[in-house]
């Protein structure tokens, strides 16, 4: 009886199409496991952060939206891209602060995290406002 089982297993493993199908099935199961266990929770956190930022946009976004009527219509798409970029950066900053509640703005900047810092690439504060004005100056050209 054990000899028949070994023969059957050997025959199954030599069947290339069946082995490939088994590997694809295993890959799908593993992918679904990670989707259910991790990725869906990450997506939920991203969605919550994005909703929070959408409900209360940063000052820079409100400024860009207020200034949009004063730039030429052919530049509106650029303003929209800047708004989307600022909203994304704000959502990332919110997620970062939610994940690291003890991380201060200065500590984040010192750690090389420009989103958490207050330098020229930071979201919020003087650095972000300077970026908005620089981008608007570029639009005016």
C-alpha cells in the first residue's frame, strides 16, 4: 500500500500542468490571505486618513483653491495637481502622526521625515506656504 502512495505522489509531481496549477492556486490563496489580513486594514487606515483630510483641508489647499480663479484657465490643471499633492501629503502626515503619536515635528525632521518636519518640504507651517507661493509664481510665468 505505501508503495502505491509513493508511486501516486511521484506521478502527480511529474505532471507539469497539475504542478503549475497547484502553485497558482497556492499563490492565489496566499495573496488572498495577505489581502484579508493586512492590506484591507492598511487600505481602511488610508481611507480614514484621506477622509479626515478631505473634511478639513489644510490652509495651503484652501489658499490654492481660492487663488485658482486668478490664474489662467490653462493652468487650472496644474493647480489641481498641486491640490491633490498637498492633500496626499497631508493624509500621509496624518497617518504618520497616528502611527507615531510621540513623534514631534522636529524629531520627524531630524529623522529625515520631511512630512513630519517643518522644513521646506514639510506639510503645514511656513515651509508649505513657501512651497505654495513658489508654485504659484511658477504658474504665473
